[in-house]
C-alpha cells in the first residue's frame, strides 16, 4: 500500500484505461476534497499555522487513512461497501461515527468562517451591500460573525440535504464545486505571481498553464455529473454573480446620478465667499461617495436649516485592493478654504472601517475633529428604478431591494448614535 503514493501508478492507470480512467476522475477528485476547508481559515490564523497543520497533521492523517482503507480492501474485497467504517472493529463503530461527525463540524466551521471573510471583503470592495458584522474575538480581527450569511448558509444546506437525500447523491455537486474552485484559484494565481511577486511573464504563464491543464482535466471529469447534481453549484454561483454584478452596476448608476444632478464642491465653496450665512460652532462631517460633488446631506441641511458649521468635513472612504493600510497612509487632507476640508480615509479590505478613530489622526495634520463637538450628516438614499439605459427594470428592482435592506452606514462605520443626523434623498437610476 505504501507504493500507492507513487504517481506512476496513476499515470499507468489512465494510459491503460483511457476513457474509463477519465470518467473515474469525478470519483478520484473526492479523495482530495476537504483539504480546501483547511485553507479557508488562512485569513483567520495565518499562513504559518495552516502550513504546519497541513504538513504535520492533515496530510499524514489522510495518507494513513487511505493506506488503511486500501489495505483493508486488498485483504477483504467485500469491504468496498463502506471501507471507512469497516476499517475499525465492531466495538469502535459508534465512537468513529462521533469522531466523523466532529470532523464534519470542524470542516464546516472552516468553510463558514471562509464565507464570512469573503463576504466582508466583497462588501469592502463594493460588490455586496453593507451587512451586520459581529466580532467574536478581542485578539483576532479576522474572527467575525455575519448573521445574514449564517442564515443563508443554513437555508442552502438544509435545501441541499432535503433535495439530494444522501451524501452519495451530493457527490456530483461537490465534485464540480471543488474542481471549479481550484480552476478559478489557479487563474487568479497568475495575477499574484505576475503582479504581486513580479516574476517574469513566461514563468507565470508556464506555471499557470501547467496547473490549469490539471484543473481543467478534473473539471471535465466531473462535468459528466452535471445532470446528477452538478448543476447546483453552477446555479448558485450564477445567482451570486447576478446579485454582486447588480449591486456593483447599481452603485455605479447611483453615483452617476448624483454626479449628474450634483453641484461641484470647489465651485460651491468659492461662492460662499462674502455670504452672510450663520455658522454653528461645531464640526460637521458629510460622508460622500464622490468627494468632488457637494453631498446631498449638506445641501438639504443648508436648504432647511439655513446654516453652515464652523468646520465642514467632506469625507470620502476608499477601500484599497490590499488587505491592510497602515496608519501613516490612512488620512489624506485637502483644505478647500472657508471652513471646508476634503478628507479621504484609506482602508484595506481586511481593515475595520472605524471612522471616528481614523478622524482622530486628522489632528496631527491641522484639522481637529473633537468627538464631542462633531455631528455626522448622512444621506439616506431611496433608490427609484426608472426605465432607460441603466439596467433592465427587474435588475433595478433587485438593486433597490438590496439597497433598502443594506445595513445602516452609521452602524457599519461605527459612528456614535447620538451624533448622527440622517437626511433622505431620492436617487433615480
């Protein structure tokens, strides 16, 4: 059985059986699935912990288990009925069921944690609406809980179990899901090797093509199970892509609407010279999606209250396509004159967007933002779907529904409740 680790046997098997060998790939790939659950925790515990766990625990454990199952079936071919549980003596059956259940829970928790991390990163990068994010650890920033994602996973798992009825029936869906994930990851690896590591293009292309060929072969082997459940992960992936692309496109259309109907910020500030508007002796912070345009909340405040504040901060948050941004790069300030400043806060997609904490860094650059003398004016947007050249009407309605159910910006950016003023505005897309 120790000779089974020799890849020459696999090559000889495929060379001899040809089509039959190709069709067995859909079954063979299930032997390596589950390993990806370990790496789903990379963002929570780091590369070193995961590497050590794989090299010294997971890989030896998998090899020993598969060697044991193979040896059992060589000795007793009837054990092919269920080699995993027949591997233990009769008295160990129920303890093994308990152990397997605990292992399933641990692996599921890794996937759930990975779903939380990816969802939060998608929110930061503007591909999903804001959701409630709860931190479960005071020491590990990556340990989070998203109630909406958790309930969605529960519904999805319960639906899959009720529809397929058994783990063997789920094998087709699982195989395509895992192999497609491997294929997509390999494609993304090219950009890491080429752009992040800055290795030569021939090396990046060659390495990617090598692994891509293997992954494509595995996907093709599992594709024969498309009608046996393989359609399910593809349908779920298409649904998620539809929602994410709709949100991304809808936000772009909403921003374009604001820019089209808005007032240029710098021209607005210049016109204030010599005006006799009264000034309130506090600091007003106006978060804005486009820092070049006067925020709608400021215009509404000026229209209804006929007053400006002594210090007015036009705040723009920019999420970079990197995990973290250091404190030295967090804040960029531009003095527009007449008591107006344009402040840009930079966050990585793994950073916590704590706006009050970030604004404290402005004091060192000549712009004090006293916590107890600051008010945050937010625009609560009501999206109005309209016929036109934006998106199809049904997609605009989907975007409007997502926008209505998005988490409050005040809570997401950790703004103190007693300092927030929300002013409504309607945005046509």
